[in-house]
C-alpha cells in the first residue's frame, strides 16, 4: 500500500487515471444495480483521492465530473428501462 501511495504522490497522471477509473467503476456499479441504489456517497472516493494526490483544482474538476456522472448513472436506467 505504501508503494501505491508513493507512486500516486509522485505521478499525477497515474493519480488522474486512478481517480477516473474509480469514478467509472462506481458509475457502472450504480447503473448496473438499477434505480435508487444509494451509491451517492461512494462518489466522494475519487474526489478525495484526486484532491489528496493531485491538488485542489484537480479535485474540483473531479468533483464536477463526479456530479455529472452521478446524475447520468442515476437517470440512465429510467431512460433505457422505461421506469
């Protein structure tokens, strides 16, 4: 775990990739689980990781992406399944 933290602190591209991959995995989990799954709190993980390892401005960008992703992932099942 210490090696990963050290690499994330040194390599900002890797930290971006990990944050975006986490965001995508959470969004897929919410979409696959259906309506009202309660994944909202999980979106804080990539935001926190991005802010911690990359910086405040990047954390802000990731938080906006997380909000958009959360809104889409929560509403796509309603559009595709007609609920």
